C-alpha cells in the first residue's frame, strides 16, 4: 500500500507531544487546541484527561485530534480546571487504545494521570522486576513503568514517591503529571526532549513546543529546565531539582526536522536555524546551477537559506497536493507504480532543461530521494544536485524517536559516493556536523560534552542503554503480551 | 426513554455467564456459540480470550455476541486450542469496555485470563488494601481483585497462589481461568452460582448452563461441585477441594427465572420445575376463571402448569412483538405514553368479556404488572387474577444478581392487600416458600440449612457481607474511579 | 452462512407494510411506531416521508425501524402533519437505498410520495414503454412505474391522472399516496393486499394491519375496500370507486402466516382463525400421541387449537432462544454443522420417550421441517407426527410475496408420501383447502369465484400475469440497471 | 463553528472536476487517481461510474476521494474498460448523495452516465418545461436537465439526441458522457470550463486539468476545443463541431486560483503565469519593504514573482499547519476567538520589527485578509502592505463557480481606500485587468471580444443568463424539492 506520504515515509518520527493546563475553566478545550498544534509530533492517537476536583475524566482515541477532540460533547465530558493531553506516534509495539496516553492509575494517594514524551531505556528491566513483585501491567507502554514505581515506592508523600521513581529510570522523558494535589511537569536530567511553560490569563501551561502556546494565545514564559520539576498547586508554582546537575544534551533533531519552523526551541527560532543550515550548505558545497528547489514542505527553509546565500533563484519545482494529510491507498495492482505522483508532482514547465539543486532536511532510507531525483529527471532536468540540511543519519535513536533498524539507514550502509549513486544524483552533500553546530550558534561541535544529543549522527549516546543489552527481557515481554483485537 | 422491554424492565437480572473450552482446534468458535446460548445471562457486553500455546488473544465488545463474535475475522484473530468467554450484564458501576471480561494479566508465571460469574462481597475491602500495597487496578470490576491477590501471593506455584487468593475472598463465584499451564474451573464453597462440565470429542467444556452444551453439540458430564477446583492440563482432568466441606446453597432463582427452561440445573429440568410451581399455585390459590394467560415469555411454563392443574384453558392473550430483542426509543414527547404496546399487545378478540388468570414468574417493582393488568382491562377483561410463580421478592442480592435497592421492591413496601391494590388486580397471590421447595422435590424449606440460597425471598444470607458494613471503601472507590469517555 | 433463523428461512415472506397519518402534529413519530408494529412485514429497509405544508421531507434507511427511526433527530427532521411510511422485505432485484420507499417525485402539480404493498404484474412492460417515450427511472422498483404513469398522463387533475395510472396497472397494490392536496389510500380491485383505516384524535390513519393501529392507540374504523380510493383532504374523507365492481380475492396467507395473531383481518381474529385451523387438522387427521408441540412461534395458535380439540396436552418441547431477532453467523467451518440449535433447542427432559405431534403453519422447501424432526428424534422422541396448518404450497406468488421458484417448493416436487419420507416423520398431514376455508367460516372453497386468493395452494391466479409471458422485458431490464455500490 | 480553513473560507470555489478513461483494464483505478489529483476542484463528494460491456456500475460518496475510492473492494466493484468520474464542491442547493455525479439514466438506447463541470444558466426554465411534459427529476442538479433533454428528444440516434440537447442549453459545460456505444467529451462553444485529452498506452483520457494526466502517467495530447465533441468508440477518436464557430472565452480565474500551479492551461504554465502576475504587481505598485511574504499556499508563486522582480527577500512569515486538510471545530465558546491560528501561525521571530509585503491571490469577502493583517501586526510587523494577484472581484459567477452574493463581495461595496481601511493594511493594491492579461501574454484586455471570461472582475458575461431573470422558476423549484435526510 502506497500512501500520499511517499516522501514522509522516509523521515524520522517524533513519537509524542504533551500539553497540560492548570487553572483554566476551559482546560480541556485548550488542551485540544494545543494538541492540534502539536499534531506533527504524533498522528496515531491522542488523549486528554481532566480533573474536576473530585473525579478524573479521560477520553482517548485512535487518529487525529481533529475529528476526535473538536466535538462539544467530548469536551463537555472532560470537565475541570486541570487537564493534560498527549499525541502519539506508533511505538515499536502495539497500537492498541490501552497504550494511548495519558495513562491513569488509582493510587493510595488518589488518581494519577501522566503524559510522557521520550523513551525509558531501562523500562523492560524494571517491568520484569515489578511483575515479579506482583505488579500487573495494563499496557505495553514504557510509561506505565513510572506509575508502578510510584505506586510501590516506600516513601510516604506522593512527591517523594515520584522522585524515587524518576531516580530509577534512565533515558529521555518530558512528563506532565496530574494529581488531585496539582500538576507536575518535569524533564530528564539531560533535557533530551523539550518542554516549555507558558501563561494564559491565570492558567499555567506546559507544552512540547512554543507553537502550541501561540495557537491558544498563551505567552511563552521559559522552558522547563533539564532535571527540573515544576509543581503547580492552587495557582502557585514551585521548582525542585532533585538530580545532580549535569550538562544538558537536548535533541538536535528538533531543529533539523521535528519542531515546527515557527517554534522557538532553546531560545532559537527553528526557522532561522534551518535557513542558516541551508546557508552553511551553500558555503560548504556550492554548485553551479539554475534553480534551488525545496523538497516540500520540510526542505523549504533550508532551500531559502541556500538560495539567499548562493544567489541562485528559489523556485517551486515540486508541487505538493493540497490533500497530503490524507492517506490515499492506490487501488489495483496495475496502477501501483504510478503512485509516487499522488503527493508531489514535478513543475515540468519550470524544470525542463534546467540544472537544479534539490534541498531536503535529511535522508533516512534514501528511497524517497531516489524517487524524487528520478521525478526531476523525468521532467527534463539537465542536472540534479541534492543538498541535505543535516549530517548523515547513521545510528538508531533510543530516546523516543522512531528510527529504522541501523541496517536500513542508507548512511550506515554506504559512503557518500555510494549514496550518490544510489539516488542517481549528479552530486550529493550533507551539511557537516560542525556546520550544523555553527547554524546553532556554536563555533563547532565540542569533542567533550557537546551541547546537544546528536547520537543519530555520531553514535555518541548520552545515557546508558540497559534494555539494549538485555534481549531476554524483550523476548519475554513479547511472549506475555496479550493481543487485544 | 421507553424501550421495547417494558415488562422485562421489572426483572431481576443475572449478571454473567461463562464458557470455557480446553483442547479443541475450534476453541474460540465454540465459545462464541456457547456465549450466544448464554446471552440471556448478560446482554451488555461479551469477551473471548484464547491461548495458542504462545500468546493470549482477546476480543471484547459492548453489545451482543451476535454481531460481534460471529464474524470470521474475529474468530480467526482468536487462535489456539484453549478459549474462555464471558457475557455480562451491567454492573452497578461503570459499563466501560475495560470492565468487560475475560480480564487478563501478565503475571510472573505468564498470562492469566479469568471469567467470573458471581460477586465478591469483600472486594472493596481487599481492593483498598491492595492499592495501599502498590497494586494498580485497571478496572472497577470486583473480579480484578482475584488477579491481584494471585499476583501478590507469597506462595510459589500458580495453583497455590490461586487457592491462596480464593481463601481470602468471600461471596459467590463460578470462575473459569486460563493459564499457559491449563484451564481451572471452580465454584465457591456454597456453590451459589452454577457451573457445569461437558465433553465434545476430546475437548473439555465448562459452562454456566447445560443449554450451552446442547447448542454446541457437547454432552453434559456433571456439574462442578461447590468448593471444587477442576484442572484441565494436557487433556487430563484433576479435581481439588481446598475448602472445608459445607452444605451447598445454590441460588433458587436459577429455577424461577434465570436459567433457560431447556437447561438442567442440579439434576432437575428447569421447565418441569416451573410447570410444577404453576401447579402448586393452582393448588394453593385456585380461582374461578375462563382463561389462563401467561405473561410472555417467562410466565409460559408456569401458566401451562397452572392450566393443566386447574383445567382452565391456556391461551395466548398477550402477543409479543417479533422484534423484542431490539430497543425502540420512542420518538417525540407526545407519543411517549403510547409506548407500552410496542412489545406486547392484548389479543383483544380473545380477552373481551373473559375472567382471566395472568401468570408471571416474579414481581420486582410492580410497575410492569400494573401496566399489564391495565392492558387486560382496556381489552375488556371481566376479571384479572394475577398469580406469581415465586414468593414475594423482599431483599437485595449481593451474589451477582442485579436487584434494585430494597426501597424499590414492591414486596418490601406493601403487604399482599397493598400489592393487589397497587397493580389493580381482582386478586393476587404468590407461591409459598414451601410450595417453591415442593416444586423442587423437597417436602418443605428446612429451617436450618435450607438446600438453596433464597435470601431474596427470606433475607437469610449464607455468607458474611463485608463491604455492606464498610461504606467508606465504597465511597472512596467511587471518588477515585477514572471516567473513561 | 447459517443464521439464527434456520426455521424462518423456510417461510414465505410478505414484502411490505405501509402506514400513513393525515392530520396529526406527531405524524412522523406515529408512523415510526406504526412501522415498528409492522416490522414483521418487511425487515430489510424502511422509510418515512412527511409534508409540512411547504416541503416534503424523507428519511430512508437499510435495516429495522428500531435503530433508524426511533431517534429524536430523525423524527425532528420529518416535520409536518402528514406522513407516510413503508417497511420492505428484499425484492427479487436490488437492495439499494434508492429502491427503499416511500418513492418521491416532483410532478407539475407538486410533490408526490407513494408507499406500496403488493406487486404490479405488468410493470416491466409499462416501464419499457415509458422509457421509450423519454421517462427516466431512478429505481428498479415496480412502484416507480405508477409515478411515471401519473406524470405522463394526459388528464388534467392529479386525481384523474392517478386513476388513469391505476387503470393501466395490473396485479396487487395497497397504496398510500401523499400530495400537497391530501392523502390518498387505495386497494386494487380484488383487494389482494390488506389496508385498514383508523382514527386517533382528529387524525386519519392508514395501515396494513390493525395491530399497527393498536400500538399507536388508534381506533380501528374499517378496512379500505377493494377497488376503493379514500381521499383525506383538510380533515375531510371522501371515497371514490373508479373500477367496475368485482368479487374480492384477499390473500388467504395473511391468516395463515403473514399477519400478526393479534390483528383483525377482514373482520376475523387472526389468532382465532389459526386455532380453528389447528382444530380442523385434529379433526381431519387425528393421531394417538402424548404431546402436542408447536414449532415456535408461528405454530403456537394452531397447536393450541389442535391440543384443545384432541385433548392431548400442549407443551413447549422446543425452546426458542430469546435472541432470535438477531442473525448469528456461525464462525469457522468446523462448527457450522452445529448451527441448527442456535435458535431452537429441544426440551430434552420433556420429549424423551414420548410420541409427539409437531404443529407448524406451512412447509415451503421442507429443509427446516427435516431439521426439526431430526432434533426431536435426537432428543429421544418415540414418534414424530407433523401437522401443517395450511394446504401444500405448490405455486409461486406474483402479488408481492417472496416465494422460491416452483422447482424448490417441496409440495411441487413430491406427493404426500414423498414429503413424509423427505422430512423423516412418522406421519405428515396438511389441512385440506376446504378445511382452511372452514376455519375462515366458509362451508368450503367455492369452485367459481372463491372468496380468497389461494393461488399459492391452487395455482388459480385471479389476474393476468403479463410480465411472466414477456421474458424479453425482464432480461433487458436486468442489463440496463445501474449497479450502485 | 470555525475551521482550520479560516483563510480558504474567503476563496471562490471551483465546483467540479471531471475525469474519464476509455479503453483501459484499470479504468476505474485510473479515474480514482485522476480524481484525487483534481480534488482541489471539489471536495464535497465524488463518484465513479464504469461500464463493463454489459452493465454500468456506480459508486458515489460524500467526502474526499481518499478514504472512499482508494479501497480495493470499491474499485473491484467498478469493473470494465470504461469509467468516468467527478469531484464536486457543494452547489447552492442541496448536498445529498443523489446530486453526486456521475448521474446515470437508463434510456431507450441503453445506459447513459454523465459528469459535468460548469453550470447551465437556463436549467430552471428547462426543468419546469420538462416536468410539465411528464419528466421526473431525481436530483436538484442542473446536469440532470441534459439527460432529460436527451431522453425526450425527437431525434433517433443517441448522438443526434445529445446534440439536440446541447443546443437547448446555455452556459458553461465540460462534459464526459459514457454510453454503451462509447465515450463523448465536449466543451461548450465558448470553452468556459477547461477539458484536456491525454493518452496512456492505448487508453484515451479526458480530464479537467493536465495535472491529472501527470499523476496517472498519461501524456498530454491536446485540449478539447471549445464547441468540440470528441467521440471515442472502439479505440477510434472522432471529432464533431455541431455549433457555429465563435471566439473562445475560457475562465481567467483558472490561472489566478483554480488550477493547480503544475497544470498547463491553454498552453500556458499556471505557475509561470502566477509568478508573472506577481512581477506585474511589483511593477505596477512597488513599495519599500524588508520582506515579501506569501499567504500560504495559493499566494506563493505570485510572491516569488514579486520578490524576484523587486529584489526584496522572499520569506515564510506565515507557517501553515501540516494538518490543514482536516477541519477542526473549536470546542467550547470561551476558546473560539483563538481559532484563527489553528491553520496559520505567524513566524514571529522573522516578522518582528519588519516592513512586510503580503501577497495573496484574491480577496472575496475580505474577512481573511483582515485577520491575517492583524496576525502580522500582533507579531510585531512595522508595516503591512497587501498585494493581490488579481483585479478586484466585483461580480458573481454563473458558470459553475461558487461566489457569494454580490452584496458580500468586498470590492463590490468599497473603493480601494475603503478596502485598505477595512483590512487595516498600510497599503493595498490589486493587479490591473490589463496587467493580468499581460501576464497571460496579451498586450492588454481587448475591449471587444476579450480572450477570456473575466466577468467576475468586469461584469462582462459572455452568455445570456435566462434563469437570473426568472425568479419564479427558482422559487417553485425550492418549494418542490424533497429534502432527503
């Protein structure tokens, strides 16, 4: 089955977005708006939990926010001044509704709802130990591990139990937790996944990206700091830092592709960084050509940066269908090979006879680049030069991003010449890792304690990866899981 | 909203039926057939879990078995030689899918699926203690308590842990449990709820009623005895009796209304017992009349018994719609008062000018009897005598039957004269409690250790009722439960 | 695919029911109630059209009345004091929504909505001629022919045009027509299909059966006479008889099976007639036996009549599932042979060792009788005697009843001995044609001008059958029809 | 209810797209692809009819092509080597399924399926006459008029009858007709709506735009000429010109907004024309500024043209959500005012303190322009200059484009100063009508016989508008139409 996403099939995918509102009588409605603005971070499923002072209310649904959470009856069934929501891309495991967040548990201290962006890299090991002690899991989600650690902690207060749980988990997590005593937002000590705080009238808002604050009219206050817990209780905001301080390592791919261009991530405009990467590309690997053409839509800012730096005109040489949000399954075997043009079509009148520079944000498997170069040649392009606004993606991510296994990453298999041949381009280049850091305002990548997590490019993972060395846990898990049809 | 069930609105409702198959390559298909035959025991939801030697597979659905479990794709997604299923009537609490059984848990010993008919009368107390120790509940069902008791037991083998759990619970339970090591069927020490065992080719089958064995072509072997655990492992059947022996107290209402007339319960034909109750009624409270008319369908066998004993002709004076299985919500306020005839209609040509004896199985609130007597009078009946094939229902059931609170039970509020006035009958009588025992082959009800649980008639509850004295647990529970929309 | 209707699979099926209300501000809601009461006449689809003085509003749906027409939003979207509705069983042709009635057309005189019970036996011929003159059909329904005849008539007033159309059609029709100028109800000159008139407060109601009047609280006034047009305009009722008078021939099968037992058809109680047929059977073909057992539900009245006449006890030897209204598709090939018991189950404890008389209303293909006799033998019956409350069904119906082709009718293929062997009964008998007329109060069937249409038993069709001699029209029709998916 | 289309709410909308395939064994699958590529021309509903040599098969659905026509089961149910399809935007009237094209009729000559882009401006008058003569309409679509004219024509052959029909209709029509004898494509004598012809292997293809040929891999042959009928029969192509020749007047708005930028319309690249209009704007009304910002997505080509002509940098100052294809209904009254940012968000970091030129394709009501200017000011823009790539839209279209009534067109109410004030811009300008013709390669608009239909800008309608002077027909029509719920 081909889809209208032939090019987006070859992207890394952020697995989640979170959004929480504390202290607004339109809490659930605001969460719905915020999740809609974060839809690009997870399109498989969404959920919202609210708390009305007495009860927790939850609605979860497969599919997009629009269509599921834009109905008055749904929002009315989520009363209360507190609400937290989550959008989710498919995990490696199961796509059942029971894995859709926020997850909820009834603890001795009361209800506990949690939304999580990231991935816990020792979740399997912890799960095995918890089951051995009598815990019963209701999902296959790594996030549920956190809840059981809280439930079985020996500490007395909920906050102490929560910190106790966090100290046992490793990996990446931006969490928004809702309890009868208030809302807690926190980021892992390295701050791998983003989380920002905003205000709207009296309400405090937490979101994965600033664009979600913009959309609901909130002002951006600051980011939640790596290793910080922000607690909102009866309108008061407290900050706790229970971890030993360490140098942050936010995911650099947020600027490359994940975040929306109109977001501000770590005080930098994502759009401006992307344009700057394009400019770096033009400086590092210039080429004589007639047109700079973006691969829509994610390649556009870098292409503008490339065009402005090089002086070669920016043109729309590939036209995207207006209906890309919808999957189109091509009917009938005979017409399947025609599928590539459903989403994008060459602007033939423009391309014909021209030397073109294609700008895209990244190459994962390379299958899409191959098709798009061919499409340009079919439209009569004289030369096709591909420029990629990130370094070669050579390593898997274990922090909440969906990456193919290493063997499928084009850059893990081939050198630059091999890749150029594979996609049939006249030339191909990637921005250098130092060029990428330059676009972010650094002189270069520091060999020791670089400022970002760039493991997908460098293999330099900033945490231990317990479950990766523990295949027994993974296999046992696969055997036990109930398949709910 | 009125429905096409105006008369069935006034029945006690069995809350569950269970069905398990061990050792057939059509296990899930047989369970679907068996559940369809047990549909009268629970119409709100149904579920089937299967085990294929490696994985557990589950499908649960709101609504009837037909329409949900009669599709090839559903059955194909439930592979394996072992399967267990459940039909469910609404519990007092929530009707969400997560409460639909079989419940499943991943224990340290492997998967564990359970289907339960009955009610655990200390479930709230146990739940509170389990949560205090760190257990997280995923449903509001009392059945989940059993699973957590197994998960957290200090014994080593699964069987020991399961018996440990059973010894902590009180109340009524017929359970069918499926584990990777085999299937376990058991009944509580008093055998309050029914459970029978059958065979079909090499497979062992457990079912709430014999009719479910008939429908799938199996032979009836014997009932699972009160307090007995039957374990089926690799085709071998073992029996364990971990409880101190005590005199059984099966629910007498199974013969009065719950079981299908073509079932054999405790070695007695349900149809024959009902006819015998009708005959007892004719002996105890005869009346001069022209016609004996059953309230369809449950009053038919007793009416036949009454007619044969009295010599007064049996006639269909009330015609039931062919479409009673479907709820019809009457549209528009103006026509709501017309609703009563949607399900039943007087056979006016027959009734007019006649003295009639109406026979029904029971009176709960009395609202239906009132309507049906009025319908007979509107059709021109000269006299209407109501005869009820059970004693007055004066007490709530806490063993898995849905009863209204006591204040709504007509017989708890009014004496016979008051009840006769309330339903506007010319006369009304109930079979005596001794007459009921006579129909079951006893001389009379024994004052000490009567042979049946008849608490709904007598208030003589055969177990302690822990949660009933513990309103705190119930309230806290209500507050904590997440409302899933 | 087997269904829970194994026995009803072998019935003739009425193809339609109609219901009209003129002059009530709850018109559409009343029609919904009325159609629900007529659901047994057509279960495939339903539709209601209303007229609010300015516009016609229509809702049509596949499936039952309950679930489609019992919703406030549906009824609110059908405003006005006039409404007409239709339930439909599948025609031979297509089951698409566009064939669901009421059919509507915008004529020069204004809107025109029609609901039709019956079948026009020269519809193909008329259609071919109309198309040749430029008419465009939107359905494959024979009813649409009437509308085009009205639209293209050379007469001036709507009433004259309608009568002009009726004079060109042959066959069976009970019609309820709604126009801006009032409602018209009419029956074909022979009155083959039924139609009655009732009143509710000021409103005039038309219905296929009296039971639909009962259910909505209306009083039965009289039947619409064969060949009569009843016109309701501004609350006034006029009667027109445009046809030459002829002796009526109402369908005798309405008393045998189609009508509900609580209906009054042609001034006779359907229940009483059926009991009387049973009594005739006991007189004509008595047999020594222990029990009289009805095939539920349609055999019950005749079985009561047989038992009362013969003095042999009436007993429920076959228990019908409470859930027969729902189709259960048996999953998996291996369990298909088990299917027969899904709907009915033998009351084994009662049957065993007994000589039984089974009473059913009719035999069509005989497949069900075969299964049910076998079920009785499997349950241990000593002898099985089958008694049928109608004469052998040997001919197809062309007046709106769904009959199998002749070659599939058991009685058209075999003599009584052959049929007895086929169903493996110890004895088999049908009521005689004269016995059937006796049960209806006649001395016997008159050779000339018998009082009923009994063509399915006798082959004596009361009208010409133009399309049956005109296979070209039928074939061409099949080729032209658009298949709407 | 606000939607994610706040800006597109203020566009004119093309009402239809058509696509036909003659002579391919994947005909229906190709039509599905083609309609998907034409989705921008009509998003309300879609339909495909196929012909397999014997039968016509049709599937129609509300909603998009994707989701309805990309399923194997749907395509398999549309067999045959001939297929025609249609996408539709809502007409003024009703949106019921029966209005969805292709429309089908069973004529004396056989089946007849038609897909129509355009509007017949004397349809009401013709309908009234046809009904008076006995025709019955099944839809409220103007297209059905054509079919009835064919059905009732006095000519003998289908082709003569079809030409007879065309000669009676006035207005705009690009038609693809499928009959058992072949496919006919035709355009009205002025060629107001587009229609092109392509080839794919042996198959002949007709489409509203060349992009639909591209997407299914077909080659573009030529346009169907104004007033031409192209007949494809058994693989042979014939051309007929039954009308007196006249100077063509294709709709100029196809280049301004309707057609996709990658289409070739009338031998000109739509993308290039739009860039040229942008360049004309920069020449006609230059302004000193820092950034040229397109209103996404339709303003992009003109903005690139403006930027290249002026030398001011092109930047993405407005970020479109990735999920614009989906409607998001904002829940809750309190958050409704926040809605404008759901689809577009200001790229605040870029805009702040800058003088910006906004480029959009057209202004209809002006409501969107008002919001977007305000969004730019809220983001800190120092000056906002709006440039519109079409002349002021002052007149309604009666040729198949959905325009608001004149009183709602901003340019019909206000002069340039008034409009500038209304949208709160620092300056506003529209390209001149001569500038628009220049971008299309003309020296200027010819006063007599201009080369395009530009009635929406000039009020110069190229045909008579019969129904516009005949309000009686329109009113009667509204009264008669059945409302199907």
